[in-house]
C-alpha cells in the first residue's frame, strides 16, 4: 500500500523521482546507513567548557606544549613537547569533531615518560647569520 502511494506521487513528478523512491523502498538500510565519521560524530562529546582555552594568552603560562604531529591515525603514538617546571602534570587527549555541537570528545589520558620537572632547551642560534 505504501509503495503504491509512493509510486502514484512520484509519477506526477516524473520517472526520475519514481526510480529514487523505488530504490528507497527496496533498500531502506542502505539509504540510512551512516559512515564511520558520522557514527563517531554522533557519540556524546565533551562540553567545550571542559577542553577549550578561549584566548591565545589564556591558560597556564607555567606549562606550554604541543603535539609533534598535526594528526595521527588510529593506533599511532602521539608525542608531545612540553616546557614546564611542574613536578607533575597530566595530558588529556581529545578527538576534534562535531559531537552534537560539543566540538571534541575525550579519548584518553597521556602517559608521561619524561623525568619531571622538564624543560625544553632554547633554540640553537647561528651567531654569524642570526638564524
């Protein structure tokens, strides 16, 4: 009954619509299947108030750091460069994505393998060129 109604409606709009409606009726699971990114982004996120540092000059100046790679694939190791005089700290790792508007989701906590406190050496400067 539903298909007959759909076919009558589609005929008035043209044969292309009939074909599209017939495919939807024959394969409802394929029409509604989500890809891996859509499935991941549909998971609950971590509220932005938890992970965001709102301004470039905000945050804690006694600890600064960055990941050595812009992104990594599943199962790869993430390495960080950290400059701090703190005796202890932790690293929370987030995946950026939609997450129903939260913008990120907590994936895990990093394992600190460096002896603490730690400091990164200053840059090497070529005296002759200033570089």
